[in-house]
């Protein structure tokens, strides 16, 4: 009963609105991405690169500062470990010397 009835929504209003909205969106994107004059484009690119360069330099300084701080902490820890190992080695050597003298 309903199999042969055409499925139309009437006047094609939806299709026409879709075409109009698509055309307006396309025109807006075309204006947004339209090429700029060379001098203006180079100026904007130079400004952006300067900003990115400054940001990268700031991040590099932050990383270097953190690395320097961590290196200082690591160096101090290594010094404490070295002193502890040296002290323990001296104690073991002294104990071995005392034990060998007491056997004689």
C-alpha cells in the first residue's frame, strides 16, 4: 500500500536552504583563507616565529634550571654515598686488620 508512494517533502525547500547555507559557508571560508599581500604575510609569519622562538627559549631555560637543580641534588647524594662507602670500606679494612692481629 505505501511501497509505491513517492517520498517527497513538498517543494524542495530543505535542499534549497542547504545549498544557500553551503554557499555562504564556502564564501566565508574563502574570505578567511584568501591569500594576503606578501609583505603582510611575511610580517605576520615573522611575528609568529618570534613568539614561538621566545616561548621555546623560555621553556628551554625552565628545563635547564630544573636539570641544574636536579644535577646538584644528584651530585650531593653521590657525595654522601661515596663518603658512606669509603667509611664502610675503612671499617671493614680495620676490622679485618684487627681480626688478623688477634689470630697471631
